[in-house]
C-alpha cells in the first residue's frame, strides 16, 4: 500500500467520481483506474463501487 493510492482513493470518495477526481488532480482517468486496481489487488478487495 502506498500513500499515493490512498490519496487517490480519498479524492475519489470525496468527489464521488473518478472523472471529477482526475480533473481535480490533473491525472488521466486510466492512470487513476490502474492505481486503484493495483491497490485493490494488494488489499484483496474492492476499494470502490463501479457503476456503468
């Protein structure tokens, strides 16, 4: 687990959206998604609920 992934998770949960988090952090959505997926794999559980 790293601080960057926790920060991403915090911003996503605070904004309620990966899109808004990416705009706020000025990081691409694919980069955020990749980091969150890696974080989830390390924790062996889903960190965020995905809605299509």
